[in-house]
């Protein structure tokens, strides 16, 4: 009887491991969606396609619009997404320069796997280097959505050239994100173990919440809807509490993941553009 029970437990463990590995493969290989550019064309936003090259040898496909006010805003999209045309158009129409790219393993960019915002910091570094090399650039700001928000927090903590940051619907840590999305006794620890091994990092030590304080005294604006079902709805509050001054928090009821702009585009534009204008003295 004990042998049978032992075999059942072993079989269940092997099955969980297989399912975990299959799930991990899917996580590290997001769907590739190519941005059409229709929104920019419709709104008559002039842009050029450029290639960025990361320090670890990955080519990133990007769009760039030079600024009319001396400030470029870097845009980092979320997991499974691509260059955010709506944000690009909003900034460009206000005379900001914009640089947006498909993250590694996304869209038209190279790279085999997504690392959920860890090595994507090298993507930001490639974009930052490109922007700083352009003529008459006085300031660099950044916006990140979802995984892109987590990426930008890590990048801004490391690169002081990023002078102001807007974060929309970012998770506070991958560890907390797994707790939120997979709160199951057996699956949860296995998911954390396998992901940590695959990424080669401690999921807690390199979390956005652990690093966001390093951005101060540069300003950060944190945004999230209370009905977020992708990032834990308390993520914005955790990030805000961990951040140094100056820091700003905008949370709305009944708004979904990355839904603040869709819910009220005029209010979003007024607040985000106002934040960048104030940060750069426009």
C-alpha cells in the first residue's frame, strides 16, 4: 500500500514538473504581434524606423520621432504587446520626441526569450544611448506599461539620465505576481523555483519595489486601476510606498489593466503630459 502511495505521489510530482516546464516555456516565449502603425499614420505623426542594438547583441526594431521641445520620452510596452501607438501619438502631438521599440522576443525584434523585465533593462539602455546621441536633446523621460513599467523602474534606478518616469499597471515584484496569478499550494512554489532558475535571479532582490527608491530625487508617477486582473491591484500602492520623493499616485475604481487611458483619455493626457511638462519645465 505504501509503495502504491509513493508511486502516486512520485507520478503526481513528475506531472506537475512537466506541466510547470511547459507553462514556463510559454511564459518565456510570448506571442509576437507586429505593430501596424495605423494610429500614427491616421494622426499624421511623422516617424522613422530605426534599429537599436543591445549590449548582449540583440537587434530591436523601433520608431523614432525627434522632439520639438528638446525632450525625448522612451516607451516600454508590456508582456506580449508591442510599441504603444496611442501613447506615442499623444506625446508626439505635444511636441515631445518619442522612441518606442519592440522588446526582445516581441514583435519584430530579435531575441529568443522574454525575461519579464530583467534583461529588458538592456533594451532600455540601447534606446537611451540612441536618444542621447541625437542632436539637441536636453532631457530624457520614460513611460512603461505593465512589464514595461517594471522594466523602466529597474532602468531608471540604474540610469540617472532618465529624469522622470511614468509607470502604468506595473507589478511590484515577480514573486508577488506569481502569488496573485497562481495562488495554488503546489503550483506556486514550483513556478517561482523554475522561473528563478530560468532567469538566474532572486525574484525578490531585483523586484521593482526593491529598487524604485533609487530613482529619487527624480520624479515618478504611478498609475493603476483597481480592477486590474493582470498585475495585483495593490501593486501601485506598494510601489508608491517604496518610492522616494517626489512621487505621485493615481488609482481609479473600476478600471482594468492598462485601462486608465481608455477609461478617460483626456484626463490621462492632462495628467501625464502635465507631469512631464512640470518635470522638464515646459
